[in-house]
């Protein structure tokens, strides 16, 4: 579980989910300007559309910490375990946010 290959896989999944969230924010922005009446855009999607590039800091910081801990021979196994699963948890939370935002586009109660 705690191999460099798995760390890189989780980091790439994090980057993919951040890209998906940015694209969903862009879809919200475009869809709201085209729909009549306009959509009420959730604040999270406004943030992803306007400042989504900052989201790439999460995978970068996580992979640096995970690789640093991987190289430490004196580090505790519990800390390594928690760091790895924290990265997986971040993927799940970001993916849930992106998927729920996609479904929110088509909800009729979001109309202004």
C-alpha cells in the first residue's frame, strides 16, 4: 500500500479530480449565462471557476509530504498510514463535490 507507485497514483487522482472540479465550475458559469431564467450558482462552483488553479496546491503539498514520510525510516507507521489515507480521503471528498455539482446543474429548484 505504501509504495511510491501508489503515492503517485493517488496524487494523479487528486489532480484529475481538481481538473474535473474546475471544468464543472466552468460548465456552471456557461450554463448559467445561457439558461433562462439564470441558474443560482453555488459559491463552491464560483470559487472553482475563478480560483481553481489554487486547487492544485492540495495534490502538490500532499505528494511532497507523503514522499518525505516514505523516505524517513524512523517515521511511525501510523503516521504513514494516516497520510496515505488522508490523500485517498481528499480524492473522495473532491470527487463527491464535483459529482454532486454536476447533478445540481439539472435541478429545477436552482432557478432564480
